[in-house]
């Protein structure tokens, strides 16, 4: 998420929370990102499932935050001219290229 990247850039620290998926590693993040992108424009998207977890859908707590952080980080690696502070009002589509 843009705010997490901004905080990291400004303070050198991440937010307190860390999701289980971030701790699980790159492969888990890759799997969940792929799953999330399938639902990206779905009318059945459920914010709570992605951000607070779902045992039924096997989505770990805070997965949405982790995926958002990764998507924004990947975008910034590709667009060196951009700063997190310039992206606060950007549409989510911008990060899913």
C-alpha cells in the first residue's frame, strides 16, 4: 500500500503488523497475489476477507495489505521517477499492469 511504502521511506520502518503470508515467503505471496488478481474487478469482492482473513477461502489475515505493499513496491521499482508521496490518490489499476 502506498502509505506503508511512504512510512518505510520516511522512517526506515514498516508498520507494526506483519501478515502470516509475508512471513511465509515469496511463494505464498505469489500464490495469493495470483488469487487476488482473479478477483480484482469482481463484483463479489469481499474487502474483509482480503484484509482481515478468511478461514473458508484460506486467506491469511492482512493478505490485502501484503499484496498492496508488494504491488506498490513493484510499481516503484519500474517507475524510478515516482515517489510514494505522489501516488496517494492513484487508482488501484495503476499498480496492476
